[in-house]
């Protein structure tokens, strides 16, 4: 069944709306994650002041470990679900454009921006999670060190 040109454009526009919806979903998710983690970190910093008290090192260790688990869960959800939704939508629209060569928007974008950018996302999640892990382990080490001295 051959589609009329206006039907092709209408269907392409629907594909484009779905792709943009997933893209917007990922952007909102990542921005909310950054804002939420920043707010939680600021509150945690205020509550667990930078003193050399044994209790504070223990709380820092627990707090940063909890934040690590929270961000790890968010990263897994982002990389294994949301990014896959967007990747599938992009593949579908590019396939649609290949079947209708007069439409080239997503195909041109894909040619100019190769790859999905997933490596960059994984890199930055790794930097954040690595920093949290190091801080948590250091705080726990200091806690154990001070506890053994007392």
C-alpha cells in the first residue's frame, strides 16, 4: 500500500514527535537527577559539618554511600531503559526516512553526529560514582581510624 505524500509527512511527523518525547524525557530525567543529587548533597553537607568528630565521619560515609546507591540506580535506569527507548525511536525514524528519501532530517543529523553519545553518559556517571565511592570509603576509613584510637 503506497501512501500519499501528505500521509507520509503526517506519519513522519508522528515518528518525530515520539522521538522528541523520549529525548525530552531523558533531558528532564537527567536534569532532575542533577538537581536532586545537588540538593541532597547540600543538605547532607549542612547536616554533617566538617569537623573531626567520629560521628561525622560515620555519617559522611553512610550518606555518601546512600547517594552512590541512589545515583547508581538512576544511571542504570537511564542507560538501560530511557536511552534504549530513544535509540529505538531514532532507528525507527531513520529507517522510515530511508524508505522515503525525500525526507532527510534525522538521517542528516545522524550523519553529522555519529553515535548515540552513550559513551559520554557512561563516562560522566562513572566520574560521579567514582568520586562518591572514593569519598565514602575515605570517610569510612577515617571513621575506623578514629574509632580505633578512642
